[in-house]
C-alpha cells in the first residue's frame, strides 16, 4: 500500500483535517498530479486558513497546473497569513513566487 493509499484510507475513515489534506497534496505533487494536489490543498486551507505551508504548496500546485491567477491569489493570501504568524521566510518565498507570476502575466507588482 502506497503512502497515498494510506492517506486516502485515513480520509475515507473520516479523519479529514488540514494536516492530512496537506500531506495528500504533497504526495500528489511528488507524483506530478498537480490538479489532485491542488484539490487537497484547497481543503487544507479551508480546514485551517492560517496554515501558511499549505498556502505555499497550494500556490505551487496551481503554478504547476498553469492556473496562474489562482496561484497568484494563493501566494498573496499565503503572504498575508505567513506575515500575521511571523513566518518571515515563508512570506518572503511566497512573495518571490507571486512576483514571478505577476511578471509573467504582465501585472504590476504591489511593492
């Protein structure tokens, strides 16, 4: 049984929470299924909107899916969350990723 199978079994058993959804999203990203990863990571941030690592990984999954505006929105929200939690490194990293997408989309950066 794979890690994904184990996590999916936990989900089926009713253990739905932010960490499980984050873990599933991370595992799906590892195998290149960014759409499935984004689905689980969206649920992770629904469970815990202050989960900065989940926002960052959601941004990556959406970037990998070439869902540029959604990725930008996730990174922007992630920056707000990370800054509020004092997670300066995560905020900085997501800010860099957001600016790259803004540049790609031809948007003017807020800073």
